[in-house]
């Protein structure tokens, strides 16, 4: 299918070479001003057009970025998507074949479940998000399944810590096998998880700065959104890209901070709620000598 034989290639994407090989490269995890990133949609589209890659605009719990991209129009492939933050922690990437289905999903299932900080956890549990997505023609991927840092933002991390039923992973079509915001070790574990569970793979930058976009791409032999998502579901995609270095991660943190300052109180409340089970388990875990509380 492709000249990229391995699931994940750690290298800077060469878009011309990928396209010459018959592959469509798409950054499958990006954010815009419509959630917590200081990226104008028109700038993201212009970079994608100029460099020759596609974008999945996956704003946190919102669809404004995708809808603006539709209004503006672009030569770049734009995959309609959303990153839903579940109340119990995991981030869930949902990609839609049809933008109207994405709008319907948001209007009927997400909008009224937003918390006081719209970029953090919705009031929906992981199982509820998955059940509601199952009613649509879409592809569901586990974002950064072992992330983020001390927070419970990944599905497998929550399973490993016994906060989430292990059966939940079977409801996913794919795993984000390379996330630009994660470390190499965590991404390698994510790729191994996809292999072990027979799931498809997606990769993206988790881009919050314009300079991020396109540094990690998912590649498929596809000419349109439908064909691309079919390739993810059929486990026919490969990932090319590199993680951010420490300086780049710090720059991202500074860049997104202004978006969160108006929601400081609600943000602290969400993080407290999501990490309380972990804190309560520390004494018993210390007694038994287990490594992760």
C-alpha cells in the first residue's frame, strides 16, 4: 500500500515525497482560536495549502473551527473532527465523514454538556461519549492514550489506574500512536497498544501553535475524507513525524495560557475532581508497594 513499511516513522515529514508515493498526509490533531489555541483558521489553512498536507480540526468540545474552515473554503483536505474531554478524564478524538453529522453530534450531545471551562471536561463520562458517537458514521481514536503528565487525559492511563473499565478500549477504532505533545516512550507504548489490540492508528501534532502544524501526519492512500477515514478504520494508515522538544512544549504552554486564565477557578475544580481518585488511592498503594497510585 505504501513505501512506509512501519507503523510509525520518527522523521520530519517530507510532504512532496509522501504525495509522490501516492499518500495523503494529514495532521489529525489540531486546535484553533475556537478552543484553546492562538491559531487563526485562515492561517492554519494557508499553511496546509502551501506545504501540501491536510488537517483534522479537532477543537476541544467545539466545532467552530471546522465550520469556519468550511465557510472560508480551501484546497487542503479538512477532516471534520472534535476532541471531546470526558468527565472521568480521557480525551476522545472523533472524526466524521460528513460535517453535518459533526454539527448534529455537537448540537445534540456536547453543547449542553459543556462545563464552566468549555475547553476542559464535559459532563459526559467516557462510556456516554462512546455510546453517543456510535449513532453516527464516524471514526473514534484514543487521543494520547498514556497522557498527559500527571493528569488522566488518556484512555489507557485511566484503565491502568483502574478508573475505567478495560472494555472501553474495544469501543475505539484507533489509537493516536504518535502525538506531538507526548514523549517518545509514551508514544511507543501507544503504538504497541494499537498493535496488540488490533486497532487502527492516527497521528497528529496536538497542535496549539501555527509552527506545530504538519510536524506529525497520518498517511493514507486516499483522495478524499471518506477514503481517508476508511483507511484508518481498516488499519491501513502509517504515521510520520516527530515529538516536540522541551523548549517547544514550554512555548506551547505559554501560548495557550491566556485562553485558560478566564477559567482559572473552573479549571482547578476539574483537575481536582479528575485526580481525586488517584490521591485517595495513594495510602493503600504505598502499603502494597504498587508503583502507580
